[in-house]
C-alpha cells in the first residue's frame, strides 16, 4: 500500500526570541500529509480525549517534532508523538496530533 499525501499543512515550530525569554511559533513551511481518525491501539500513546485526537501520516523525510503546530483548512493541531517507520517503499512518519482547547 502506498500513501498519497493529499492535504497541505502549514508547519509552525516553537522558537526562542533573541533574548531567550519566551518562545513563540514561527512558520517553517508547508508539508503534505493525511489526517485520519485515531485508532483504538493508538489511544495508549494519546493520553487525551479521543474525540480531539487524530493521526497524521506524512513523508519519512519531513522534519516534524513534538510541540509543533499544524494548520490545515483553518483548524489548528498540536503534535504530541512522532514515529518514523521505515519499510523500503512504504517509509513514512506518523504523528498523534490533537486539537487544543480554544
């Protein structure tokens, strides 16, 4: 099975300001990915409300880290857990993402 990454997501990362007194999100670029509902076996990793949890599938080479923020179709998601799975042609990254409370 080959993944087709259809959605374009804006990636933002926490970066310290010049004085290192506080962190703020800075735009890092666009990535392609697919957002799917979370599966039952992933609930152990999520440790949160399953109604707000999703799984992101993206390319293996994508620089994705915990605490990154993703924006897709006007919806904000925060990255909680990232795994990289290497299976030759099926290599990809998976991340547990969630919608924060507004």
